[in-house]
C-alpha cells in the first residue's frame, strides 16, 4: 500500500500482571520511557502501492472498523503528486475523505537534497488535487545540520494548510530537535529482527507517545503481541506491523490487527 506498514481500562492487578509488564531480560529500564497505560495504539499505514494495482488494500482502509483504527495513511501517486491528477488516486482519496481517514501526501525529501521550491510545488498539487490532510516527509534527514531546512519546510506546510498533520519519515532516531519540527516522527522503519532488540533514544522520554511512530515489517503472527509491547515500552502511539517483507501489501493478520487497535488496545 501507500512508504502503504490486558486490559486498557486501568492498571493490571496481581503478581502475574506485574511480571507480564516487565521488560525482557537485559533491557535497560532507563531507555524505556514510562507511558500512560491508557494511551492507545493506532495504525499508521505507510505503503506506496498505487490504487490501480492495490484496490483491495485501499478499499480495506475505508471499512468502518479499519477507519476507526487508522491514524493516517500515505498517498504516493508517482514519487509525489504526479504531473497531473490521477483518476484512480482521486477516487481513492475521495473515499478516504468520506470515511474520515486522514490521508497524507508523500513528499520525498531525498535525505535533504530536494530543492525547497520543488517540495512546496508538490505540496500545492497534493492539496489542490487530492485534498490531503497533511504530509509524510519521506527520506527525511536526521542530522543536526539539516534541521533548519526541515523546520522551514514543516512551517511552510503548516502555513499552506493550517490543520495539516506533518510526519517526518526519518526511520531512525534523529537529532533531538526534530521532535519539535513536526507532529510526528517515524523513529523506526525496518525489519522485526532489528526491532525486537532495538533501543530507544533517551530524549524521547521528554515527549508524549503520540509524537512517535514505528513501522515494522516481517513480524510473524506469533510475535504480534511482543511487537505491541515493544512499541508501548519505547513510547510510540502509531504503529504498522506486517508479516510481509515490505509495505505494499496488507499483513496476513490485518483483520486481527484492526480488531485489536480499533478497540484502543493498551498493552
């Protein structure tokens, strides 16, 4: 699809529940920010498959159950908005809008190499043609020197669309100042084999879970609960887990994932 990725009513009681919530052996507690148990996990759908070749995936996002679980999804027409309005993307974007699913137009920053003017031009086309609700800044840089450029871009996008939701698609923990540049940061994007042993940057503890997103592929069905626990411990409120090797197809356990997150699961 479009880069297309207990009990929540109170604190668990009893020794078994306490043991269940402990981190895995060898995990450094100082790197696990404490997050409120009531913060729900929601789906961030990062795939980039065109609606023409992935009609089932796009259709699934508009089902009432899925729409309630999805925080946002990403529209990438042709490495951006394309040169002209695409009828298939127009239809898909319209259905998402009717289902009240937040849709972000993907702007490719090229790790900081794309000219500012090109990015703003792409943003205008996304807003004019597809009425997007915000922007996913793909291949966003992570180093301190590039932060002023990213801040300038995010600020300009906010001026173009005051209610825009802006996500920095970094894929790793960037310089801490990036947390103030946008609504959300993707601080992990990669395989389950790396995610299950990953460490969270200490500075993330200074921000709420709603600020962070994790995108993980190759998660076996038997490890879905564990993946959710990792996200909770590391303080990410938006997630995408799939058993596929990439993002372009929905996971085999899509219905299960939607059922869990649609109910505001708190691990």
